[in-house]
């Protein structure tokens, strides 16, 4: 039986990936960090089918112990400080977890079984930042615009370096924004769909938002974790861009979400400079033709379907 170890299993992607791997017959193990209150909400429904191990991306010994004990066939490194605005407020913590943390996971694998354990690194379209060309593909140069983006560039290249230095099967998946009803409420799509549901139900007065002109290539997390798994099933380790190939503004997102509940977005939305960033990524648009060609990967959920699915889930969650 194949086994997988997922760092960040309690996050959005970790929960969908765990479900996918269980469906494929894997023994699924996850890394969780110690906290005074356990918040395993996203994987609660899988509690009796997965095994959780305490370790931290900032602690090499704990990671090595888990990799030794589990000796997985595949490691998916999804753990990160993943919220871009926090990366300006806590740049060193972000670097420790999101950048150096990748080296710690790679070192744990190198110490235990560098040739036998495959490694997936959760890289990000934020690495493209101030984009040099559009759409962005695997050979587009990076120009990150936040400490988070800078940390992800480090994670990307250390993965490439361990592959080239030690012959490890390590891949970097450059994923564009992907969302779901399990997305954290601080990210803009979920912030919007939760606010729309609450406004519709009379629980909230308005949506306060930042840059409405920012453009992103948004997809559904359930589709994107399939690409992660496919990347580890190839003969040769290679890096891939994973994206929908369609771009929308934050304004489109807000309008579609309000439209779905029959409300006029302009009557309920207030722009607030508090949510503007010190340096913005104006637009991201991915070219996933390599993933389509080599992995046979295709997204199944459209942007409009995704937003409606998230609004419906938030209506339900808020008692509607
Ligand atoms: P997420 O919901 O924020 O989950 C992050 C996970 O990392 C959580 O399980 C968190 O644990 C864990 N974590 C944070 N610090 C840790 C530490 N020091 N030690 C161990 N675990 C730690 O992120 P996501 O949206 O699922 O994204 C998964 C990965 O893909 C991240 O690396 C993210 O940067 C990257 N990515 C995401 C997107 C996207 O659009 N979602 C796009 C490209 C790349 P707690 O539950 O304890 O906080
Ligand atoms: O912002 C604008 C904001 O926080 C998207 C992470 O998963 O994807 C995510 O990073 C855009 C930005 O995601 C608000 O300025 C406007 O232009 O949803 P977000 P992100 O920064 O793109 C990448 C690929 C990752 O790797 C990251 O881990 O929306 N925006 N008004 C706002 N953003 C937020 N959060 N809140 C607002 O009120």
C-alpha cells in the first residue's frame, strides 16, 4: 500500500488532498503543529481514516522523526504561512516557515531516504508578482512582490536544487489561486462569499474591501489537488504551472457573488484603504498547457460555478 505524508493537512488544500489520496487507497499521514486549542475542523470528517503526527516546519528533528516513523512513498509539503498581507507584518516568521521550512522537509527526506521518497512543493503564482509576460508559464521569470512571494521563490529553487544535487524526485507545482468553501475567510473570495451570505441573511451590513481592480486566475481547490498527485506519478520529476487560463477582477468576483443572491453589489460594498497592500500583484494569468499535455490535467469547475458553490455553502453555514 502506498503511503503519503502531508504537511499542512489541516489547511484548505491538505483536506482535499487527503480525501483524494484516501480514495486512491493510500495510507494518509499528516503533520500537525502544537497549539493550545486544536483546530482540525477541515479534516474532522476524516479523523478515523488518517493518522496525525505532531511536528513543526520550524523544527528539523520533529520532521525527521515523522519521516522516519512513517517512511512514506510521497511527501506533500503544503504547510506555509500562506496569507500575503501577514507576510509584511511577520516577514521573518514567513521566511522561517514558508522558505527555510522547505529545506527542513527536504533535509528530513535526504537523511531518511532521498531516493525512495517523492517530494511535492506547493509553489505559487505569487512568485511571478510583477509579471514579465502574460500568460505566465514554467519559464516566465519571477519578480515576487511580497515577503511571501520571496519565500516561495526560495522554496521553489531549493526543491530544484535538491533534485539536481541529490537526484531526488522533487517537483514544484506552481499553482495559481484556488478556492473552495473550505478557504480561510481572510482570502478575498471567501471573505466576499461569506459577507454576501451574511448580508443576505441580515447578519452583516456591508462588505469592506480593498483593490477591486486586481486580476487573478481563480480555480477550484478540488481540481488543483489532482494536479499535485499527478505530478508525483510521472517517470521524471518536472515542474508544472496549474491554472484555469481565465482571468477575472475582484470586482467581477463581488458582482457574481451578490448577483447569485439577487442583491446589487454597489449598494453593499465599501472600498477601504485598510485592505490595500504595500506592493500589489496587479494581474496573474496562467498557461497550464504543459500540465494539460503531460499530466492530462483539466480543471472541471468554472469560476462562476465556484463562486456560486461558495455562496451556497456560506448561506447554509450561516443558517440560511
Ligand atoms: P492554508 O489553508 O493556509 O494551510 C496552511 C497549512 O500550513 C495549515 O495546515 C497550517 O496549520 C500549516 N502550517 C502553518 N505553519 C506551520 C508550521 N510552522 N508547521 C506545520 N504546519 C504549519 O493554505 P492552503 O490554501 O491550503 O495552501 C496550501 C499550500 O499551497 C501553502 O503552502 C500555500 O502557500 C500554497 N499555495 C496556495 C494557493 C491557494 O490559492 N490556495 C496557491 C498557491 C500556493 P494550522 O492549521 O495549524 O494553521
Ligand atoms: O487576494 C485583492 C488583493 O488574499 C487576492 C494565497 O493563497 O493566492 C493567494 O494569495 C487579490 C489581491 O489572495 C481584498 O489585493 C482586494 O490582489 O485572496 P487574496 P492572494 O494574495 O492572491 C496565492 C496564489 C498564494 O499562493 C497565497 O498563499 O484580492 N483584495 N480586497 C483583497 N484581498 C484580501 N485578502 N482582502 C480584501 O479585502
